[in-house]
């Protein structure tokens, strides 16, 4: 049993034991380079293509539409850097609440191409009418990049509706599905999306490996030059062991998805209910519905020091995050909280759950927060005397 309560699963998830066993066996049995022509290389190549077929099958894609990468960040960069060169994209539409691997690339792209931002509501969900207005406003070939679920708040967007709107106006559609892959059904036969990015470590697979779904590979332009791996779109020897582990993790996640959702959503909702009872003046940022059921994002009242609370929770053995792991320690306000107009005097913590958490851990965390809240208030009272 872990020595701490891990509630930072939106940052990364523990690797499934079955995935570890699968990877361990793969390391022993398939050590050849998949690009080598001898028997060991051919055996490795077979395993890699088997993994590609498994992943493709779980999202309704063709194996030829799956590209292996190191992570979601690389995949997001690859898409947006490519389309300017290959798809004659001359305009971009995105949101102000995207992951930095989209948001920061957009800032860089804006030096040469116009970037427009879709309006979002107080829970970071997009305004679909705002998107349509932007699509109508120009005849320039456009790429729309909108995440499926927000990693800080847990807002969920309807990517099928977004994709249909993009198709209506002839725009390409890219969606960062890093937080939802393996947690929600994603069928590329049903959703008119051109690019989807995913990262294995968000669904109990290994770190350092992800995949990109690309409906038309000709829209890609290699950003890493070298050999001819991944049909020359992404050079470098493939991380075979992790690719095999990623395929196994997605297979497990998809096969038990509904049961996992029921369990995790129940724990997340129990946590928010009990936290609201313990501290009535908290502000819950995660929308009631639709939402990413793994995430609970909370603003604590001004009388509580969130920096101190987060530190004390860590000291008490509770792992959570101040916003997202990608921005923690950045020393500046969250771009997501700024975009939704959140009270900047309040600061938030993100608690995120997985199928490995228990109701006992939820209840224990609430008790710890209640104790720390009383201590923080007592210290504040003493300081003002």
C-alpha cells in the first residue's frame, strides 16, 4: 500500500500492474530494432504493428492513421507546425484555456499567422456560437484546435459538434484528448476530427510515449529529421517497450471504461460533497455537467492560504496540484483562471482521481483538510492579535 494518498492523476497516473508485466516481458523478448531487417528486428516490428492495430481499433481508426510519438506535447507541436507547410493553413482558431503545448505554440505562430480565440464560459467550456462566428468571418483555410477536456478545471467540450461545425466551414479540426483518452469513448468514425493527440501516462501507461491520430498523413510535415521511422513523419528509433505498454494500457482502459467511470465519478462527487460540508465557502470550478469525472478543481476562500494548505497537505501525505502540473511553480497566475475571470485573490487546488483511489482515501483527505483549515485559521487569528 502506498505511503501517501495520490490525488494528482491528471498530472500522471500510476502504471497498471498488468502493463508493467507486459512491458517487462517485452524488454526481455523484443530487444531488436524495429527498423532492422534481421529476425530480431522483424519480430520487434511485428510487435510494434500489433500495438498500432490495437490502438487504432480502440478509437475506430486505421493503423495507418496512428503515429507514435513521445508525448502529447510533441504531437500537438507536430500538428500545428506541420499544417502551415502542408495544408495551406493561413489562420488558426483556438481557446484561451488550452494546454501550454497548444497555447504557447499558438503565440509563436501568431508572429506569422492570425490566431483567433473562441469565447469560454466561467467553467472554461467553449461558446459554440462564438466558434461559428469566427469560422464565418474569413474564407482563409483554417485549423481549429480545441481540447476535449480542460486539464485544470475539468470542463468537457462536445468535440463531435465542434468537428461537424469545422467540417461545415471547411476547417481542419485538432483536439488535444490527453485527459480523455481511455476515460471516454472516442470513435474517429463518428467524430469528424482530423487530429487527436494522446499520452499513455494519463491512462495508466508508461511516461515518454504517446500517439497522434491523423486522418490524412499528408497534412503532416516531419519536424524531427533523421531516418525513415513512422513512415518518415517522425524519425528516431521507436520506444518499442513503451509502445507495447501503451497499447496494453489503452486496451485495459477501454474494456472496463464504464465501471471505471462509475467508481471514479462516485469518489470525485463524494469528495466535493464532503469538502463543501467542511468548508461551505469554497468555490467549485469544475462544472456539474458535462465534466471530466477525474477532476475536482476548487478555489479556497481568501482567509485560507492555499500555498500553505498545499504544502501542509503534502506534509500529511496527500498529493494534489496547484492548478496543473505543467504550470506548478511557474510563479504566475493560471492562464485558465485568468481566462474564466476567476477571483485572483483566491487560489485553487486540483484534486484528480483514478480507479486506484478508494473512498477511505477520500474521507481521510477531507479530515486532513478540515484539520488544516482549523489550524490555518487559528494561526491567522493569533497573528492579528
